[in-house]
C-alpha cells in the first residue's frame, strides 16, 4: 500500500495499482535514442504485474497505529514484507515466463539495493539469503526457457526498476530527483503540480504521455483493523491521471 498522509486526510494506492501505472508508462517507453522494452508485450506485462504478490495483502493492510490508518509498504512489518516476495514470480508464471522472470529480478533488485543484511536480525537475514539463492536458481531456469541472456534480462529489470521509481514518484508527489539508471542514462524527474511532471532526457515516443490509476482518500482515523478494512472497502475509488511532459 502506498500512503500519502497530510495529517487531515490520507490517500491509499494499492501496490498493484501503482504497478499498473508503471505498466502504462512501459508501453509508451522508447525513442530513437532510448531502447524500448524487448520483448515488448511480455516486458510490459512484467512491469504491470511486478507487485502482484501484494494483491491480497493490500486488500486487508495492517493498521499503522501511530497514524490511525493503513500502513504503507515501508511501514508494514519487515518479516511480512520479505515473505511476500517469495512466491511472487509464480503468480504470473502461467501468463508469461518472461513476466515471471522480471518479477523475480525485481525482487532481487529490491533485496540487494534496499535491504542491508548486516542490519537485519540473524533469522531475517537468513530468510533473505535463502530467498536470493532460490530466485537465482529460478531466474537461470526462466532465462533458459525464454531463450535470452542474463545480461538482456537484467537490462529489462533495470527498466522496470526505473519505471517503478517513476510511478512511486508520481503517486507520492515526490520532489525532483533522478530515476535509477537505464542503459547508462539517468533521467531527471521534475514535478510540475496537478499530477504533471517533466522528464529529461525524454524517454517516450509520444510528445506527451498520460497514465491513470485508482486511489481512495479517507479522513477517518482508526484503532481497529477490521474497521479500517471496512472503511477502505467502502471508500469510493477516485480516478487519478498523471501527465508526463518533455523536460
């Protein structure tokens, strides 16, 4: 769950919805100088489904008691966040081995770039090490199955990592920043207000790109998880549109 909380109201965006936003951007990605996803449809699917493992969790998110609202994905218990990723690739394997490969590589990127094993309890560090070993074995098998190379697959995973960061920036309204590097290029993201942002260099074939998702905004605060879940389910789904402009 992504949470934007201004103290008076809080907005919840599910992880799968944020991933769908990234997938819409992936479908538009690529210019004469910046390579598009390859193979396009399957990589786009992988980007769109990269947070599929959070589907059940985000329907009934844990209560973040200090703020009286749903916990964001970084506020959820550490052990639960790690375990969510273990069966993530299997959730899309029936659709596309390529998509499953990307989901696996994305989980590996998260757990190697953002997780410090030295700062985890020994048991949790062991869980993460076991997960990384399992994913490496799975990735080797999927790479052979789809007939690609690890280098090419990891390039597509770099693209996913950058699109994930772009979607997170839009959803949270984050300030200006550089996206993770793809093909040696770091694209600068600069918000322009009202859901718009400029990108430089421009990574899309179209002159302007729009993408959308659904969000729920609440003003109530909660002390009970069941009441929280009922309120989230009853809250209207707001359509939010984001516009990306040449920077």
